């Protein structure tokens, strides 16, 4: 019998409600709320890196270690990700060897009303890949506020595809 994976859904938008929150809701509901942990970075902000790291001791690291799938919902700020999301990713550097021990997926949903989704992907994917995450098919969705309605169905479908071993 297939094992239901667990997901960590990370929201890096300071606004609620928002398109980013909608991304997170759709993914979590499609993945299975019972198997989903949600993390709002503005309610629980990670510290900005000073170049030293606690190995496996921060609450953000523990959430990621306990999950099979990392979903990140983010807006774009000047063709990049918010600094709070960068701080979250930086915090994971200390646990890269732990993360490499398992098969982990990352799914990205980016709200880019003025463009910039490629800048955000370029900021996230190299770091996530070095941390041992892989991007599944249709694992990158962006929304520019008009005509991108495919994004909502793609989020539901990728959640369904990555939830079982």
C-alpha cells in the first residue's frame, strides 16, 4: 500500500487574504489537510543569517526535516523573492546533509503581477536543489493576475501527484 507523504506549506506573503494564501490553500486542500503543516513566515519569521547555523535545532529546520514535500507560495518583489523567504532558505543550509538522506520534492507557486517569476525561480531552485529537493513535473506555477487561470488546476494536480510514495 502506498504511503501518504507529508507536506510543509510555506507562505511568504505578508498579506492575508492574498493570491499567495490562495496558492497555499489550494495546494494544502488538494494534498490533504491532515498531512499538511502550514507555516506563515510573517507570523513566525526566521532569523536573518549571520553566517552561523544551528544544525537541526530551529523550528523551521524541524518542519522541513519532518516533511517529504516542500511547497512555497511567494509573491515577487523586484523580480525576486521576499527577504523573509531568503532567510528561511538560508536557515536550511545547516541541514543539507540531513535533507539529502531522503527523496524530497519542492513545489513553487509564484505571484508575479508585474513579471519576475523567472527571477524568483532562479533565486529558489539552485538553493533548493543543493539542499536535495527536486521539482516534479508542473511543480512551478506562476500567476500574473489575468489569463493564468491554469495555475489553479495545475496546483491541484501536482499536489495529487506528489502525495503518495
